[in-house]
C-alpha cells in the first residue's frame, strides 16, 4: 500500500465517550479525523463498552494536591454547564443538587467541591444518623445514551469519518485511510490490554454494576462514601443518579480484576438495599402506604 504524508489528519482508535470527544475537539481545530471502533453508541449494552452504561454525573475525585486533575475536572464542568444552559433538554444533561455523605469518622470532602455552585457544609445537627460529614452543591448528570448520540451527530456534522471494525493492532487502522496520518490516538480503554502495538499489561478491569429504575420524581443526586477515597475511588460508594428522562441509575460496585460480564442478582439486591437506605423516596408512594417501610423488592 502506498501512502502520501498528510499533516492535518488523525486516526482515532475507539469510539466511547473519550474517543468521540477527542475526535470532536480535533475536528473543531480543523483536522481531518477518521475513527475506527468495534463498539459504537446505540449498540446493545456490553461490558466491553462502558460509555453507554454510565450513570453518569460530574463528580470529581481529584485529590487536594492534584492540581492537574482539578483543572481538567473544572474545564469539563464548565463545558457541560454551558452545554446544558444553551441546549436545555436536548443536551442530555440536567442540573441537580448533589449531596455527598461520608460514613467514616474523619473522612472529609475534597476541596474541589468548594469551587462548585451553591456549595454548603452540613451543620452537625442536620446530619443524618448514618453519616459523620456531608456537603451539597449544584452539579450535572448525564443521560449517557442521549448525550452520546448528540456527540455522534456533532462528529458527523463536522465531517468526521467513522468505520466499524475490530482492530487487532494499531497498524490495522491504517487500512481505512489513503495517507499516513500525522497522529494515531488510542482511545480503546481496556482493549489496549491485547491491542498489538500497545499491549499494556498494567491494565486490569474494574467491574461496576448498576440498576436502572423509573423514578421521575427524583430530582437530586446522592452519594454515600464509606472508607477512604485514597486519591481516587477507594472505599465503598453508594450513588443515586437521576436523568432528565426520569430514569434513575443506582449503584454501585468496584470489583477489581473481575471479568464477569453478566449482572449478578445478589449484587443488584445489595445495590437496591443500600440505595433505599440512602434515599427512601426512591420507592413509589404506593409502596409506602399506612407507614410501611419500603424494601428492595419495591424498586
């Protein structure tokens, strides 16, 4: 195959939220972009394409001494905030009050939260019985399937080219262009474990399971942290993420080195139990008549 050099073209490998967003930013900068991926938005849910299954909400985990991550998280927040303001319902985003509860003695919020709108620290007398510290602020949630389709439309409108293909190696991506690109950007996530030309053996899966409910009356997000974050997503977290559509994503798990792709029934039951303890109003009113306490089966 013969190539001629073109210094304004890029190949993107992978088309999840990172691959799509990277593609759009490069297209907006005037580059020609060809994306190649085996999984695309709109496909049936797959454990190997996490973007469609994301909750999702903007919630930073940047450690107080990690200025780089704080800057990235702030930029992301500002972009999403502006999108919601300009596009409204079609943005796939929703502004919400986010409440962060900490169940371990001595555990506090990260300083990044203090920069967000309406930041408030709970007075000790207002704390629920199951927490030691709590804060609230205004943040955003994302209806992942809607948001991804919006990004795909933007990618297409900017003239991006997309090919569905399974790549065994980075070199395989070159068959979809007629010239040598100025860059090839790898956005394959865990796929890089076996992708020739990368084969990053330091990668490992972290399994996350969620449950999706229909509860349009829920309009705020809640998270309970038990144990230390340790500069990332350590400890156990229970979260409630409402979407504009009326769906509510509850979770979750963080199971390191677990390749199980199918949901576990016992895990789903545990998620519902923890979510109800954090936000009893998840249960419909019909489940709470005559003072009855809701149970996981009500969700």
